[in-house]
C-alpha cells in the first residue's frame, strides 16, 4: 500500500474523502503533509473539511519545523534506527524527541513559537490567526504527538508484521456502538496490534480528532501510528531503498565492501537476508540495553 494515498485524497472530489484524508494525516503524524494541507485549505469550499485540515495542520507544522521526519520515527519505532541511516541533523532531532528530554525541547519550541506572530498563525495565516491561548493549545497537541514518538510507544523486540487483510468490520462496528471508554480504547489498540489493518485508519483518525475522552483519542493515535509505520515500512521495502540500506548496514558492520544503492540485480535479491540480519541486530541491541 502506498502511504501517499492520503495526500492524493486531499484532492478528491468528495468532501468526505478530503476530510478523512486530513484527519488521517494529522493523526499519524505525517510531516510531509503541511504544505499540501495549506494548499488545499486555501481552496477548500467545505467548512467541516477546512476544520479537519486546520486540526491536522496545527499538529504537524511544529513537528515539521523542528525537523522531525515520519521515516525516522518509523525506523525508531521498529528498532531499525542507526546513525548510518540518518544524517546528523535528523538524528539529533530524533534524539531530542525522546521521553527523557521532550519537555525541554518542546518548551523551547513553545517560546519561539508563541513569540513569533508568523509562527502564531501556524499553518493558515492570515485567515486563521488565533489567539495566544489557541496557539498554546495547538502546540500542546503537537507536544502530545511528539512525546509519544519514542517514549510511549512499545519498545521491546517488535516483530515487523505484515499488514492485515482479515475482515475487521465487526470490530469497527463494536467500536462505533459502544460508549464504554475502556472498550473503545481496547478495540482501538486491538485494531493495530492484533489486526494491523490499514482499513482501520479512518475510524482511528476520527476517534483521535473527535472523541470527547482524551484517553480514547490517545489510544487511537497510538494505534493509527502503529499501522501507518508498518505501511511506510513495507512500501519502502517493496518499492524503495530500505532493504538495500539494511543490507549495506550489515555489510559495514561485518567490515565488508558495501555495494552502492541501486546496484543489486533485483530489488528483492537480498531482502530475506537483510531482514534476518536486521532482526539479529535488534536482538543484540535489546540485550545491550
């Protein structure tokens, strides 16, 4: 599945599809989206869709400005992050956005953000300039998202699961039908950690954006990011350079000559071996930690 599908859906004919895409992009923390969101906001005729776009933009723009990248978050989540797979600036940002010093980093961002009238407009200046209190809430939303990049996500030794394909309609129906907070949280997380199904992203994004109980929204956000990181991972493995990067990293660790990216006879030639070695390296890192 191509993770760019939701960027494309921002231009869909149906307002409901555009609104759903904005909600998903904001929920999963896709920092490649703010420019597209802004462009769509400026021409969006539907007020409820504009509100969803604004909600997403308020969450994503501060992270984009801080240098956070979705790819690096995915690598960290799946324990594939390593210095040779990130440039120095990107690694520094990921190091900053950790559980231990998140508060300091985002407090500095808050001071700069609130002291800058252009920044206070966030994504949608000048039409949606908002007050200091509104700007403060927007950055709080961004802090909540960024704080979970590494601190609140399951660490352990994860299995890089394939995306689910089973019918999850009964679970989504249960989620929509129940008013019990714990049940909503449990089902939301189950849609990710048990089913890992992209079809769950719209309902999870709606929960994150609209549920009146903060804990339910947070659970939906964690679940949505889990699914989205797996979407990004498998798309990169199948269509990008991640498999080659993993193979090169293992070659470097063993002191072997590294083949340049793109020189393999087939993009899948060394995939199984690269994944096996990546799994071994994750296990070693877990033992050292």
